[in-house]
C-alpha cells in the first residue's frame, strides 16, 4: 500500500513538475526519497522508477543546454574573423577576450532564468575572482570558449563546453565545436553522440598502435615545460603511432570518443576544460582516470582518457607530473600558483 502511495506521489510530482521545472529542481525530490524507496523495496523497483523520472528531467536540461550552446556559437562565429582585444591571465599562453566573457554571461543568464536554483562554475567567472566550489547541488560547469588561443589566431578548433553535475556526479556533457559545426554530447547511461550519431571509442589495447592527443598547456615555467616535453618524448619511444594537439582539451578528448584518437592525457588543465568531454568519452565506451592510474578526480587537474584500461595504464606508467594546485583549493583563477590578468 505504501509503495502504491509513493508511486502515486511520484506521478503527481511529475505532473506538477511540468509546470514548475523552471523553479523546482528534481534533485531535492530525488535526494529525499531515495533512502525511503530503498527501505521499502530494497532499492530496486521504486528506485529505478524514480531514476527514470529524474533522468527525464536531466534530459530537459540537456536539451536546453544544447539549444543555448548553439545560440551562443553564433556570437563566436561572428567574432571569429574579426580583430580581438586580448588580455593575458596567468601566462602568455593563457588568454581571454571580450567574446569569452560575453558568451559566458549569456549562457549563465539563460540558464539562471530557467533554473534559478542551479549553481555555476564558469572559467571567466572564476578568473574574475568568483569562488570555485563544486557542491551536491545541480551545477553547470562552463567553458565559454575552449581554445581561446585558437580563437584569437583563427585556428579552427574552438568549442563551447558545458557539463551538468548533481551530487558531484556528471549527468551530461555538451561540447560544441563551433567552426566545425560538430555537436558532441552524452548523458549518463544513455550513450554518446556526434551530431545525433552514436559514438564509440576504438577499444584499442595495444599502446604501440595508438594515436595520443595532448596539449602543452598554458604553463611556461621550466619545470612544467620540461615535464610536458619529456612526456611526449617518452610516449614516442614506447612507441606510439603519433602525438597530436588541437589546442582545445574538450575537442581533444572527444577525439577519443570518436575512435579517431586512442588516448588523451594532460596535466594542468581545469575542471571546465574536461568536465563535459569526460562523460562523452565514458559513454562512448572509453575510460577516464588520473595520471597516476587512480580514480579520476575532476578537481585534480590531471587526466588520462583512453580507448581501454590497458592503454590508460600504459600511459600512466610512463608520464610524469608537475605540481598544480587543485581547482577546489583555490578561490581565484590560478595555474600552478600563478595569478593575474594583464592587457596585451
């Protein structure tokens, strides 16, 4: 009888939510009822039913995220061929333009208008001094232009990256490579897609037959540069088929999801660079882990994404790291202890 009551309550809630989705987040409902459902049914039937209701709501958020990413891309494409006013952040390779800031504001304002209870982590907001904090609340993690150096130089790999987390778990990710008009997206448990077509990692397990993607990154101190360049040397000596760099971590990782590349690794990037592409790789059948082979931690600023555990572990055994402060330990935008914004 109690189970029937709760099913009826879920039905009423779902009906009500259709009218209030812009104000009420299903996260609060799900959190309060999950423990109750487990005690009633052993965590099976009712829990699964609740999960299906909640995932439908995240699908609404995903579709909205795709819509606003496409709208915001029009601003990027209009500015792509124009002269840009460029500022330095942490290093001569860490750039920001007015378009980065404008696009982030447009994305956050659009989401906030529809989901006023949701939280945000945005690259440019953090650069401006906003505290970076990932909580259990529904949170949108946004990189308005991943590949700003590419954008400044009109190198055609520029992406909007949007991830959505609940309980610190990524529910979906969107990477829109604007110039290429390639929309990568994935939702937890529902697969990964490129322009609507399913994505599948290569499944390659032999490191000597891999194409590996990486980035030099924005760090320019001697230790960081020597570590990154020596890591490439070590990989080439394994050997691997080749090492590539597109200038955007989000698009780099998505190449692993397509099967076009077999692995990606990087040290020193930030959570907004890889949050969306991480779930895209995982839902395409790839694996994601820390550079030391341990469980992936979005805030650690270290990642390996690969076609298989065997390839990922091979890379973890070879590459070295340099010290970087965790994203969630630093209230201001920081790359390896360096801060500041300067005009170019």
